[in-house]
């Protein structure tokens, strides 16, 4: 199923622009304030091992529960069908495996990456191979995030996909470099809250605009009576 072409885009009102600007400014402020905790490379990559459960959960949820798993997955599901589910399904299964089998060993070894753990057990070659595999996986994740940003910027401002992709990549790169794991954790928690509140408000508005629950008819409908053959 393809996306219908030449559909008229809803006009961008002043309220949309104000909401977009306030959200962007809020998230940028959260990232900048969180970046003050970064004093070393350890603070940037693993939060100096001082990050609590809220920061860790915010980092994971902010990475997975975002544009890639909402706008991006919904768009791909509309285009290609059920196979778009593999991104969010794989991310959920990966988090489950991380919590059950890898979180404790990573903590006890003092390692910062999975590649460090693999190399300590299987040698330098495994470190290279695991680094390449993880890089490819991160690349796929980034592509899904950029697809979500492109869809959002195109719908809001009517710009081309190339310009939207470049703008999204610049925003993502600037945000990551400014705060590291602290910025990702705090902003991820804030983004998740904003996302769920927005979805709830959007659902309520859509339900109201659709007319609410179906109204009962004045005359009840009874299906025609059929006779069974003897």
C-alpha cells in the first residue's frame, strides 16, 4: 500500500509554531543543563557510574520510545505492513536480554561497551567484529529516527526530504554531543512524559472531533429471521 500523493497539507497555525518552538527550546534547555554534569569521558559515556535507575530508564526509553517507534514505525507500517513491527519488537527483546543476561556482568566488569566484554573473553578480533555489528545496528536505529524527523518537518514546514534529513541529523548530533548520557537520560525521561501526554491529548481531541461515542438509534435493528432447512 502506498502513500496517497498530492494530498493537501493542513496549514501551520500560530499555535503549532508556538508549540513546536516551546518544545524544542525546552528539550534544548534540558540537554544543556544536564551537560553540566559531564566533566570527563566517563561522565559522557556512562554517567560516571553515578546514574541512578531513573537516568538509566530515561536513557533507554528516550532512545526507543520516540520518533522511531511512533512516527517512523507508523509510517513504515503504512507503507510496507507488519514487517515494520520488527524494529520495536527487536528493541523490546533486546532490552529484555540486556536486563536478564548482560546488565550485571557489564556492571561488575566495569566495562563501558559490549565490545569490551566480548574482547576480554574472545580476543581482539571479536572486539573488531562486535564493533562493526554494533555500528550497523546503531546506523539502523539512527535511520529510523531520521525518518521520523523527516516526516515531522515535511508535514509542519513543507520542506523537501533532503533538507529535513539534514536538519534532523544536525539537531540530533548537537544534542548528543552537548550532554552525553546525562543529557540522554534526563531529556529521555522528559521526552517520554511529553510523548505520552501528547498522545493522550491527541486521542481525546480526535475522539471529540469524531463525534464521540455512537448515538443509539431511535428504532432498534434486528437481523432478519432465517429458517433452517429441515
